[in-house]
C-alpha cells in the first residue's frame, strides 16, 4: 500500500487519494511500502512470509518450507553488497560458521545460496522466544540460578565453537535467544556474523580495525589487537554481570568513554547494586573472567563455567528469597553450634560409634507416673502445642528430614523447636525434683517387655529449681517473645519484597512497623537508610532535570539506580535525559 507524507504540513497517512486529509494540499511524497521479497519462493523451496529483522548489511525474513510448512529464518545480504568481494567472502565465512557449530544451544544451519537476482542468503533455524536483552528489560534482572544457568549454556556452545577454532567476537544479550520450558530457561546463541575461523586463509579483519559491540568488547578488541577465545570469555563475563544486576558494567555517554572503561576500569562490585549479590566467590569468578589482561582470565569456557557453577552453595539454596535465605543460613549455623563435639557424652550414639551402657542408661526417663491431665505443667505443655507453626509432639515418632531441600520460610519451626527443647527440659527437671526427691528408683512396668535394672540419678536443676507454675509462666513468656519476633520478621520480609519491586512508600511503612526491640530491627534501620538515599537522589535528579542540567541529573539517577534498579521514577528520569542514542555496533 502507498504511504504519503504531505510536503505542506508534514502529515503522514495511508490512502488511495494522494491529497492530504489534514490540509487538502496535493504536494506529497509517495512511498511504496511493499516488499518485493514477501510471497517470493527462494531456491524453489522457501516461501518468504514477512521481514522480522533489519541490519546495516542486510535483512532477516521468516519463511516456510514449501509443502512442509517448516519455518526457517533467511538472512539476505543487501544487493549492493553482493558484488563486493570482501563482504561476500565474509558472508560465506558466516555460513561456514553456522554449518560447523552443531550444538543444542546453537541455531541449525540449513542452506547457503543465491536467489534469482543474485542476492546471497543463509537459511537457518527459526528461533522463537525473546532475546536476553528484552528479558532483562522486562524483568529488571535474572535470579542468580537463572543467570548462571543461561551463562553455562552459552559457555557450553562457545566451548564447542572454540574446539572448531571459531571465535564469536560479538557476544551480547541481543545475540542470546531465551525460551522457557519444563526444565527452565533454554538459550540459543545467534549471529556469528563477525565470527572468525582461526586460520590464515579466512582472516578477514585487518590489524588496527575493531569489530563488535563496545559495551561487551574485550580490551584487546577495543585496541584493535588480535583476539582469541579469551575475548569470548570476557564478553560472556560482562553478559553474566548484566543478567545478575540488570546493569551494564561498562556504560557511558559516548562510545569513547565506554571503550576507555573497557580498557582501564575494573568490573564493579555486584553487591553495590543489590546487597544479596554480595557473594565474594561469585564476584571473584566474574573478576577473573573480565580481567583486563587476557592471560589473567580463564583459559577457556570450560574452566569459566566450572568455576561459576561452584561459586554458589547450591542452586536450591540461592533460589530462595533473600530474607528466607538469611533465615536458612542462620538456622544452619545454630544447628552447627548445637552439634556436640565427637566423644562428648550426650546420651546418643554418634554415627560410626558404639552405643555403650552409659549412653543407653542416660536415655532412660526417670520420672514417676504421669501427672493428671488437668495439672498446670500438662496444661502449659498443651497450650504450647497450639502456638502457630507448632504441632503435637510424639516421643516415638519423628518426620524424616531431607537435608537436600531448603526449609520453607513460612513453615520454619527452627526457633520454636529450640524454645520447646529448652522448656521441656526445664519441665522434666523440675518435675523430677518435685516428685522424686533425691534418688529416683524406677518402678516395675508390667507392660514393658524389658527394663534395664540399673537406673541413673536425677540431677537437680540449680539450687532452687523452679516450681511447675513458674515453668508455665516461662513457657508463656518465651512463646510471646517468639510471636513478637515473628511479627517483626514478617514486616521486614514484606518491606524487602516491596523494595525489590521498587515500591518505596510501602517498604518504608512496613519498616516503620518493625519493633525496635527485635532482631529484625537492625536490618530494618539499614534498609530505611537506603530508601532515604534513593528518594533524595531522585529528588535531586528531578530538580536538575527541571533546570536542564541533564549531566548532573543522570549522575543522581545513576546513584539511585545503583541502590535499586527497579524504580519507575528513576527509569523515566534517565530516559528523559538521554537525548541521543548510542549506536549498538561499530565495525
């Protein structure tokens, strides 16, 4: 269909009548929007459906294989370049690259040839999904598990390419297609357009020339020096950093500034963007991958991927929300502290040791007949079982535990179980003293098949053991304290969730309701300080932008984004300040 631009008023419209509907003038510019390739059959087997991409050197079309309906992507070199010997050789080199890299995480090559008009084309697998750049833009960033999984898949396909002496040289999020399946994210590496087969006969880039995308180039690429597989290691490290934080580590207002940072500045700290990313092992891996000197980097993709997979405790552990992960770590630490040293008498045989008589005897209960149901001690114990998250306790049954699975935050009973153990011990000790006096002798039990003849003396609890009624009071006080701490922790968790979503007002309200006498108070105060810093930076940026001082405004917005990159006001301010877009590729 024809497309018109009115020369008088500048209106744009589509109509059969060239007269402008806005001003009625007939002086217009007529543009033809039809694409000569659409509906055309290429090489007798591929029917073009529509254009799906456009670049400086050519265009990419969606096509179907005639008679089968199998969809493919066809990349055409522009007609004006098809007669250029050097460009045609480079396009052929790209086709050879696709044909050599056969891997589940690489696009499948179908055919290389020319159409009826002599235009060169490459037919390859059509990858459905969203590229990593758009995925990060939509979600803000990936989780640690997702980012490492995608990075590992890309490292796998590049390791295969490197074995075939192929260096990608233009790895970036736009060249990584993401699909979600039953087993998580599946990555496909696209566009080996400036890849080089590492032999003299196919070397196409002259010394001193650069090829790639500045934000992801290795320092040797920026300086126009010869590159090898370690250049891809560097680029993948930068991509992984961006996936984890949602920020490009080496960014700037001009291409020259970006290139200077690639050569001179170290990789930023992950924790400077998000506190939960302050993981020294993970930071060390990315620092090594993005070392400025290539001899300091990992020698290949296998070494990089292996170190990356070992840099976090477990994928299941890191998939927990930040506050739940902290609670899990604290719980594990308390269990570790409570574990007795080998050889210490605990009444329980340690794994791999023999249960001696002393250990067996110390497990026997030395108490008289059970108290009536209505007694204060029994009533207190029964009331404790009605607390949230605490069920009935059976002395003969215990649920099996799977240490490989992380505990769920809302169902965690670690702190309450600790309280129960201490208080039940107090009840048992106090009851033994009150009702048994000094030494306690076991009574014959006609219902038990065997009772060991030797019993152990009951040990008094202090000089003045608490009475049963005092013990019930202790239980009630401890339960109230636990409920108070749990309420504060829930408020802190809600605030952290709102903070991660960029809802600063809701996060601040939650934090102000965290009680000052709880363990969660210190974290709440720290997060409130970060919220104030962000709000102050946004106010400063808005004021500077209103006065037309975009350089200062961008600096203020950048400080806010460093603390939290999910705030809409920050994104809007940065977008309004960036007047000119930086071109993606320099070649």
